[in-house]
C-alpha cells in the first residue's frame, strides 16, 4: 500500500498515475470495452472526485485508454477499487478536514452541535437576563449607584478581549482554548451566584465576561472543524436561532427567577449547562491537528499574540464604553470625565491602528484580513444589524411595561413574536443557503425586510391593536433572522482555514461592539426625548420625579389624572429610540451589497485529495 510522506493513503488520481510493476502492455481487445464501461461506471458512481493536482479519476481513465496506449483497463479498474478501499471517505472530499481527519458524524456530531448551542445560549442569555433582576439585586445590596456596572462589567471584558481570543484560536489548541473560556465563564457565574455584596457581584460579572469573549467565536470555529462548508450554513442558522432565543428570552427568565426563586438563579443556571458543554467538547470534539510551528524563541512566540496592541486596545475599548455608559446619565456630556474618556479612546485607537500596520502578520488583526472585501463589508453589516437588533431587544419590553402596563414577565411574553420569527427564519435561511450556496441574497433580503419592520415599529401608539404589534415584530424578526448570522458564514467561505479564527472574531466583536454602543446611544435618546415630552405635556410636573418612578410602576405611583400624558410621553420617547435602530438597519444595505457573491459550495477550505 502506497502512502504519502505524511503517512496518509494517496489520492485516487495519484495511484492511477503511479507505475505498476504488474501492468500488462499487451492489448486485450476482447475485454477492453467491458472494462472501460465498468471503470467509468465505478468512477461515475463516486462523483468523479477531484485530485489535488486538479485531475479527475475519469480523466485519468481517459488518459490511460487514449489511442496508442495499450494499457489493460482491468489494471485501471483494480487501482480504482483499491483506492476506494484505502481512502474510504476520501472519495467524498467534503468529509475530510483540513488536517486530513474526518469530520465528526452521527451521534458525535449531534452532541457537539447541542453543546455549541448551549454555550451560545449562555453567552447571549447573560447579556440580558440580569436586566429584570437588577431591582431585586440593588434592593438586597442597597447598591442603587452600582446597577450600571452589573451589565457593563460583563460587556466591557467581553468586547475588549474578543479579538485577542481570535489569536488564541489561531495559534493554540481550539479545544483547550474553548474549554478554558467555558471554565472562566463558569467561575465568573459562580462568583455572581454566591456574591454577598455588590463589589463581588461586579467582579464576577467581569470574570464571566472574560470567558464569554471566547465562547461565541469559539463555537463557530469548532463548528467549522465539525461540519463541511457546504452544509455549515444550516448549523450556523441553528446557532443564530439559539442566540436570538437567549437574547429575547433573557429578561423573561430573569423575571421568572427573581419572582419565583431568587435572582441568584440568573447565574446558577449557567453552571450545569456549562458543565455539560465542557464535558461534551472535552470527550467528543476531535481537536484539529496543529501545524508544526517554526523554530522560534519564546520572545517571538509571545510577539505572535501582539501583546503591545492588546495592551493598547483593551483600555481604548473600555474608555469608549465607559464614556457611552456614563454620558448623559451619570455625568453630563460636557463633563470633563466624559470628554477625557473620548480623548483617551481616540488617542489609543489611533495608536492601535498604527501598531496593526507595523506588525502585519503578527497584528491582532492582520491588515490583509481586515482589508479583504467580504470581511470589511461583513463587519459593517454585523455592526449595524447587531446594533439594531439589540436596541429593539432592550427597548420593546420597556414599551410593553410603560405603555401597556404589563409586568416584566408579561413584557417578555409579548416579545415572543420577535423571538420566534428570528429563530424560524434563521434556521430556514441556513437550510436554503446550504441548498443553493449563496448567502449574499439573504443579507440583502434581511436588511430590506428588517428595515420595513423596524420602520413600522416606530409607528406604535398606546392604542395599537394586538395583531398589529405582533405582526410588526414578526416582520422585523424575519429580517434579523435572514441576515444577522450570514457575515459569519461569509468569512468562513472567503478566508483560508488559518485566517478563519481572526475573521470570525472580528465579526463577533463588531456585533458585540455595535450592541454595546447603540444601546447606550438609544438610552440617551430615550431619556432626552422623555424629558422633552414630559415638559411639553406636563409642564407643572418635575420630569425627574416621573423618571424615578420607573416604567413598571407608572399607574400605581402617579396620580391618575397625569398617567395618560406620562404614557404618551413614554411612547413618543421609546419610538424615537426605535428610529435609531431603524436608521442602523437601513444603512446595513451597504454592507450587504458590497459582499462578494461566493457560494459555500464553490470554495474548498477543507482538504480534498492529498
């Protein structure tokens, strides 16, 4: 049996090209036609696979049987039969990973897929589950001044470290980096669950965010090494659907835990689910074989992770997010602290970009990757669509609580049309991309339908009918489900397998950053418009008094005669915040139309015949 230098069975075409000591040069015309027919039939039945040199088996048969060549076709047939036995699934190149090993299949693939969905569920859930638990936490710890940190501590570490995890996944074991991220996330969740004071809870949220930074992109990378590219969109759609479920269901679950058990279960829920994921990935995911690294000094190895760029990038992102968290809420926009944070961000981000240019291949994001057309367009699309989605996820429940007077739990239930539309469309679009190959049309369709749905959401009024608010949410959800996850499919299609970790991390980071920035922007738009509306409709009432009551207690805490005007003010303020999301998803069309038209069926980043 022949082997390649790597010890792998040779390709079918390579074996056919190899000289055979047993080859019979004498013509055998009496069996030639039947042998040729049998050989071609065998080749045809196995899809005419392509060799690494670009020659098909059928073309080899043709060459071997060309005029003037008296090769015995029985020998060709025997070689094809032998190659089929030795290569097994090699006749189906989509079943082979980059390292030459086979993709997981059957029960193993099902378990890995479920584990990845669970980890993505936890990541998205932690973004929003705490929202409805914050009042109970603040009451228990007497920490009203700290409530902003309960969400931002998690967000800051997640956003700041996502790009660094892209480098970890590039140069280290994907399995062990991912399992480490899960472990860190679990430790952070445990700290939050047992916290006895506000400071401990904030530390736990920061630790959980650190682990979360590697979970979403890591799940997609494990998926890339578990499923062939041609069928990967279906699985990506499933993960996107789970992400949508968790994002929308977070406040609902948070309210249920807080009301029925304790707010601590908002964090305890992560422990058993994360443990299952850790075990499944540890035992069932076959870690891709790492390429043998070149001979390097330890200093050179460290520099591959761009430590200087990381040390500058992290405080830059933290400064930006803090400025947006505090601006107009904790401090006025013209406060020296806010201005200083923006200045620090500007200086540091310019320094970071310069370092990326100088570092080139050792940069956190090598310029050649980010300058790739699909990566740039996909980043813009992920930023704008992600921003719009998170804005609506955050503010639609507030509209139900303030304008329709329902509880936090019921507001989550009324948000289910959006959730279901995102999930169903995400899965369907993934299946259709797997069937037809192209993802760009779904991005264009998503941004158009999503823009229409978002625009209709801005028309909500206190007297709107149930059917209308359900229908508008469904329309917006269809747009989000069709487009949100497609940039992740796109970068895995256009980039080589070695660049996929960084490309995936860039898309995930832009989506996270967009949500973080524009939820803060939406909050400022909402607050300023609410103050303006209250001043217009209730000039004798102090707006600060109304705002302090909160959206869930308007009807109980305020005099009945002013409640209609307060509700109208809330409605107008919230729909104004919705216009920010509408503008964002509308401009995402530029990202969609600038995407390359590539098919997941036409790009082979997996090993074929080697």
